[in-house]
C-alpha cells in the first residue's frame, strides 16, 4: 500500500511511519515543521517528506491516510481527505490493527514516566534475548530508534492518554489491548482536552476493561486516584509496588524498593519480602527507581527473571532530555529535562538536590504546556520549585497570568520573563562556578539550551585562553 501520514514528524507518528515501512508499505508524509532529528530518521528510511499541508500532496491519491492527533478540521489536507472520501484512520487504530493483533502487548501508562519506563522495559526484554518490538515517545540510546517491529510476540508501547484524532476523542491507549499493563501514576493534566481528573480516570478505566483475565495490572500501592479508578472494577490479576520499604516491613505490596543512596543511584529490589538484588546505575531520583521497579515487574510477567532485569538496568541509559547533562564548563553543569508538570518538576529537582548537596541550583522553566498556560498548576508550582535556589520562568506574551502568581509566591528567588533574550542574559549574569543549571521544558524552548551551552563553553575557552 501507499500510506501517507499527516503530522509525521511527531515521535509517535514517526514511529508509526517506521513500522509501516518495515511492513513493506510505501510511506510518505507531511508536517508543518519538517526538521531534524525526526526528519533525518525518516529520510534515512526512504520516506519522502513534504513541508506543509497543501492538498496537492494527496495526488495521486494514497491507499490510506493516517492522520495525527495534532491535526483538526480546517486543515487543508484533512478537508481534502474528507471531500475526496479517501480512506483514513488514526495512528493508534492503525497500530492496533496492523501491528498489535496477536502480540503480547506490554503497555506503560501514567501521567509521568511513560517514555523512561517503556525504554527500561524494552531494554530489559532485549537483554533477556526476547528481541521485542516497541514504539516509544523518545529515542532510547540503546536502540537509536523510537520504534521497531521486533522478532518476537512481545511489543512494548508507551501508552499515552492524549486523544486519538479529531474524529476519535478516546485516549490513544484504548486501542492497544495490553496483556501486561503498567500504570505508573495518575494525576490531572492535559487541561486542553480533559475538564477534570475524573475524565482522565474514565479513560484509564476504558483501558482497564481491555486487559484480559489472564493479564496483569501493575500499579503503585495506595495512590488515591488509581484506587478510585480501580474501584469501578477490574478483571485481571493486580500487583502493587511500594517505595522506600525497609527490609521486613509490613506491606501488602508485592514489590518493594529501598534506596541505598539518597539520590536514587543505588537501590535494592524486593519481591514478597525477599531481597532480589541491587541496582547501581547512572540515573537519579525516586521517580526513576519507581519506573525501574514497574519495568522489572512487567518483565517478570513475560518470564524474565528478576536477576536478569536487574543486570539490564545496571547498564541502562536514560532517553534524551531526562536530566541529561548537556555540558560541564566553567564549573557549571547544564542539564536538560522534559519536566512540565508540578510532580515531575518536583521529583527532578529533588533528585538533583540529593546529588549535588548544597551547590546552588538554578531552575529555568518554560510554561509551555496547554495545562500550564491555562494556569491550572499555579497552586502546586511553588512547592514543586522549592528545591531550587533561583527560579527563572518564561511565559509567552498573552498567556494567562498564572505564572505571575507563582513568581509572587516564590518571592525574591523567582523572576518572570516573556522575552527569551532577556531571560538568557539574566541566567548568564547569575551563573557562577559550582552552579547546577537545570532547564525544564517539553519543547524546543527557542533554542535556549544550545545558546546557554555555547555561552558557558565560550566562557571556559576564554578563561583557558
């Protein structure tokens, strides 16, 4: 078939394109912004890309159009597809029908940790010799691709609760039909499509309804939003996980972890009160320990011994933009992190604080997500940012005034900007040797990462010179 993909440069849709190509289809696609790294990956696969959405790209008519969830009515290509009555579907539905049928699907869902958790799980299965297929919303360094068909019945999928397409407002994960389901956590997010937490819980319960009785649901223990959702009913085996359990402590959770180092770089793994081993790795933070424990438990469900999973995690590398060290120059360490929700911001900062001790942390936050722009998180953000010594917040002009209230609560240690150039100047003026500079955004942040990196490295070169 000739498959044309609208919105191809997103990580999910780019993964769909790679899988379709691997199945032998001729794949083309378009997006509003065709740029690396996804454009480079797709072109290397022989996938022709078009910039923009002019209807001429649909001539001659493809056999099938896959439409990404970023496109809506009014888009010229969407209107042309409907007017010409071309066959069309969503990425999630195509994946379900063409790839996931007859597979053992391992889905990693939750408000946070999906990309990292699914990367861990795919890596564990790979190290166990299972050669899984996967589609992940990032590029795990171990694989260097975001999606592949694999060579076994097992398929790991990052299970996103965002809506499927303009014509299908169910969450994408409802299409995946997992046999092994991880729910890392459940909080309010995506204010542009969900009016409240209950609406998100409803979508998660739709997902729960698709897990077979022979399947397994893995959740944290005693998380109210998850417990409320499960109270609506579940028909599969469920195992739970509790963090920070001490040896021999009483808990109903089957899985337990105990930190061996405060920054999360070492922890022990417990199952049914029995020590299984220790993980020593380069990742930081309790949130990554939690992700790892879920991945170990999910892998065990498909027959991977816990000892094998532990060995795999000891050499695991985090996906890009997960507390990624970009450079160390002039005594300054510059980190990049994808955090954009108060809980993720808080856990990232706490992990870095545990690692660097009393060194100053300068946090630079872009209020970019739809939820953040609407001011939904303004009450939680001051607490989330508490571990930082200085906070620089960027919010584009014309957005809600929620960030002004956040800056006011944080007081003297916070500064608010609506011009990137002024933000960059202020950060560089504040930096001194020993500082930890953490940039948090779920977007490109106008190239700020690269500009700050160049400026810091130039300072060192001038100093050495």
